C-alpha cells in the first residue's frame, strides 16, 4: 500500500509548526496506525532525518496516550478504539492521510504530535479519588449492598482512559465528558458519597481553571470517545454539582 502522509511538524512548544508531506510505501493492511508511523520513522532515521515524535505506551487500548487527530477525526475513522488499535485496512492504496496533534488551549503542543495533557492529571488530583482509610481495618466490599444498575454505570464511567478525544472533538474544547466520568464513577458508589460534594466542586473548578471550554451538548464527544462514555454522565455530574452548590 502506497500512502501520502501529511504530518504536523513542530520543533518545540514555541516554534511555528507546519504540515510536511511524506510518501510511504510497503504498508500492510494488518499494521496498526502506530506501526505505520514506526515504519516511517525508521525510514527517516536511515536517511538521517529527525523522526516524527508521537505519544504511545501500552498499545493495547488502555492508556490513552496514543491520541492523534487523523483526517479530522480523533483517533481516526474507526469507532470505539484509540489510535493504537486503528489498523491500516481502514485506508486505501493511494490515500492521503492528515495527521495532527489534539488541539486545545489546555493541551499545548510539546513537539510534533505530542501534546501536554497534564491538565487532566491536575483535575484528577483535585478530587478524583476517595480518602477511605483501609489500613489495618479493611471492610469487605460485599458487606455494602450496591444495586447492579449502579455498579454497572460506575464501572462504565471508570472505563474512561483520559485520552482527550472528547476535548479535541468538542468545538469549545470542553472536558465535561472526562470530568463527568471521573466524578460519576465515585458518585454512583457508597464509598464515594463521603466526599461527593467537595469532589465535584473541586474538579469542576479545576477544569475551569485549566482553560477548557463550556459544554454545548452537541454530543460529538460521545461519538468520538473510544470507550463510548455516555452523555448521561454529564447529566449526573450536573446534578452532583447543583446539589453541592446548594449545600454551600
């Protein structure tokens, strides 16, 4: 398979970036998108050129670091998967593929296709945890009855991998779906109710401080989310936020 890659190259955060064209040949349909980029980088290195920087870690659809904007779509043309699980059979021989970093004020470009998503970490640190002391006196989780519907919803929210596709896709660069998932996974369980009010207030305030935009409920975030996180969790977070605000 012969392809033409149009890739965003940017030397550092302060440098001006641009799209650079790279022809590539010998790509197999069974290759993952990241393996295709590995082939390109090997060719660039052999020619003495600087390879393209891109994020990756587990390459198993778990960590979310492989995030790329491919032909105008977060993670590319397939659905329900991150970039590392996108395969080249989704493209045709002779295709031109545009590859860019996720773009948002809160996700500044570090180099080429790598962006700084530490804003998500700071939102998590603001409240995405529970402070139950289990040292020396653990309680069997099965002693706290939890309706299966609530447990299932909490688990579904917890599948969020924090890739940032919701932010990159949203016209306002909103992080509402990410924050809602992190709030909801605790709010739906009794262990998370102890700090529920502080959690949602702190995380939403931190989200705003990081410069993410507002949600306008267009639903693009849910469509592009590789884990299918539902907009229902934004509604859950809004209820939690309103309740916490009224309590002062």
